C-alpha cells in the first residue's frame, strides 16, 4: 500500500540520519521497479530504502524535494506515468554513482 508524501519523506529522512554522511552522500531517485534500479543499475549492496508513492506525480514531488531542497545526488524529470516508487541509497565506492 502506498504511503503519503509526508510519510515517505519522513521515512527517507530518518533512514538518511541513521546511515549518516549528510544528505549530499545520498542519491534519491524514482523508478517503476525500485529493486531493479537499486541492485542492477546502481549496484547497491547496503544502506538503501524505497517506498511506493500514491502516484507518479507524488513520487516526482518527493524526488524534487530531496534533490533540490535537501541537496542529495540524483536528477529530476525521468520516468513515465508508471514511475511511482521513490528510492534512496548511500553512495559508496562500488555504487553507480
């Protein structure tokens, strides 16, 4: 079940605080399939989180908040109308980026 915009922001912010390193040490993105994006494209092994938003628009708003307000790594404007998952991971030497 999808969480609200504020619940997802709170979950991700809490995870980032536990993982440490400051917001700029983290990457936030959106995807239709967060697990595939995390494990296959970004090569993530640890310190990740993902949540399903109620819509693609809400996922984009959350991504925009983290990238443009909290200054995480990531880009905005990708995906399509099926892109409703928000993910975040702590960047390391083996992740891409």
